[in-house]
């Protein structure tokens, strides 16, 4: 079945450092890919998405490119801030099928130190 | 600007007690979902609904029941709570089942079963 694998955390960075959180997926067909962010004590918020191969999703300085050849959707940011500290979830939503449910990775905790 | 609202935010139950979690959305979304979030496991789908009056099982439905009597509400019930159901529960909704549609999440209900 469809699945998402993302790098384990926690990831600890200093402010202004470059961020990469790896995400790879297994899916049949042509899924849509998402990154969600969860700040402490809150629900998940959509950060960005990409719906077809080579699409780049971007938001708040974060970017991710849908790479079908490597089945990857890595999250990047050029200069992180303390306010970016959160848990990041990679997810896919399959094409067709009865559920069209989101399938999540296990989440990656990012801690940014001043 | 409510989006998806979950009540209650916190609850402590004793083993064997019953309770209902309420999810309400004001975005006129057709699809609604209940997930549970456990450490190291990401989010797992419990039940979902593709429209008023419909429900279906997700990945981990045992021990839970749901109802969708009104389009805007999706209720999750625990008939006889067990310690294994200690978790954070998230409700989500989406406009449709199209794979590119993101899901919108509530802030979660933290449930402890003693």
C-alpha cells in the first residue's frame, strides 16, 4: 500500500541555518504531496503542496519539489527562525480509490536555537 | 474564521467509561475525518465520512463509532474506553475527495484513559 517515510528527528539547528527534511513515498498512480506543520499545542496546518511531478510548492520561505523519478518531496528552507520550531509531517493523498485519505509520515521535530 | 472546531480540548476518563468527541466545521466541506496521533506513529485514520449520513472505517476503527447526522458535524464515540485509546484525536475536513484537496484540521482533543 501507499506509504510515506520521512527522516527521524529531532533536528536541531541554529537560527539562520539551512534546513532539509527528507521525505520519500511509495504510491501507485499519481498522488498529491503535502507538508503539514504542527506548532506546540495546535493542530496541523497545511504548509505547502504539489499535485504533479516537477511541481514546486512554496510558502513562508519553505519549498519542496515533487520528484517522481526519486519518489521524493524534501522540505527545504534557506534560513530558519526560532519561530519555525515545530513538528513537520510529510503526507500523500492517493489518486482515485474509495478513501482518498491522507497518509502521513511519522513527523520530524525541528528545534531552532537562537 | 472558525474552520474546524473540536470539543472538548482535554478529557480524562476511567476505563470502561463512554464519551463523545464533537467536531464542527463551518466551511461546507463534504468530507470529514477522525485521526489519532500517537508518539512515533504519525496520524492514523479512525473513521471518515464522504457526506451527510455516511460513514466508513479507516485504518484503526476498532473501539470507536461515528455519526454524521448533519453535514457540519462529525461525532466520534468511545463506548467503553480502554487505556490503549489514550491519544490526541484530530478531526479534519476537506471540500471533496479529489487528491489535490488539502485537509483542514482542528486543534485536537487530548484524551487520557486511566
